[in-house]
């Protein structure tokens, strides 16, 4: 299904005070969260982002849920780099989120696409099968969970399958 990128504009949900080159991690949940779960998780993530430290220094950060399905962490590393223990802290948080919300966030071969008015997901084999059946095509808007900067998240998170690494998987 070919849908306008304007129908999934995320720019108003993303932080404006962090640098464009801020580091980004995107985690795709295996199911959509309810509005209540999204609010609860946004609260947990905001608390983490406000207290995130690296080498004892606060990390300017933002964390939130996009489209009820993507958990996003953003760290502005202009003053303090994020690595080692601080990344471990984020992974521990996300593992706890998985348990608390009964979701999977670390299935790296789970793909997501926009199906008119919602996010759909499938593991790689099912995604390829849907492509083979014509249920999705090169114009289908997919979500690039491999974006690594805030600027890339804003500009390249959603793109046609033909312009994404997903095209090599079908």
C-alpha cells in the first residue's frame, strides 16, 4: 500500500533541543502497545532519560515511544560520550520493560511497515513471503530501525521499501 509520508510525520514527537547528530537507538516491539501502556512506558523512559549518566556525568537525552510500537533512545554526545556502562544501563532498562510490558524489543529480524493507518510487523521470512504474494511492494513504507542519528530518524526513518535495506531481504 502506498501511503503519504505526511500521514506518519513524527517530527512533533521528537526532541528539538538535542543536536541533529545525537546518537539514536530504535527498538521495535513485537506488538502495538495500548494507549495506556504507551503512557506508562513513556513515563518510565522519561525518568530514565532524565537520570541517564555516563562516567558520572548527566547525558542530555530523550526517550519515548513512537507510533505505540517503537521505543527510541536519543543521547546528545556533544559533552559526554555514551558507552560501556551507560549503554548497559539502557539495555537493563529495556530488558525490564520487556518483562513488565510482555513485549519483545530485541528481535532484530522483525521488520515494520505502514499499512494505511497502523504499523504492521513480521519476522524476516514472513515479510519476504508477504512481498512474494504482493501484499507489500517496493512502494510500501518501511521503518528503518537502523538509523543512528536524530537527523536520520527525522528524515529517513520512514521510506519506501525500494530505498531501504529491507529490499535486500525480500
